[in-house]
C-alpha cells in the first residue's frame, strides 16, 4: 500500500474548525463573540449537579436556549437546526 507524505498542504474538509468555514461578520458570530461566556459559566455552574452523569457544557445549553428564543424554535426543531447550521454551532 502506498503511504502518504506527512507534509500534506491540502486541508482535510472533515478536520476544519468552524472558525475556518463561517463568516466572521455573520450576525450570530458577532452576537456570540460579544457574550461574556466566562461570566455566564460562573453564573450557571452552581445549577449543575456534582454527582451523576456528565452534563453538557454551560455554553452549549445557554447557546441553544438563546437560539430557541431568537428563532422561536421548539426542542426538536432546534436540535435539527443545530446539526445542520454551522452558525448555530
């Protein structure tokens, strides 16, 4: 089998970060960059249990709630939109 050179210059489509594919001037990117995520995490972290299964990150939960309010989505709709829309992620 022919090996690949470790010095490949071509990017892997599936290894790109979201910052490399979204437009930084998109309204959601601007909104979420302006939020005080550290303050939000501090405010909500005491609401999380110290026992049981691992929870989802505060940023994910708050971000999804904000998107639900902005777009008037229900639970199932926001999950589907989040999977399909890189700006939601």
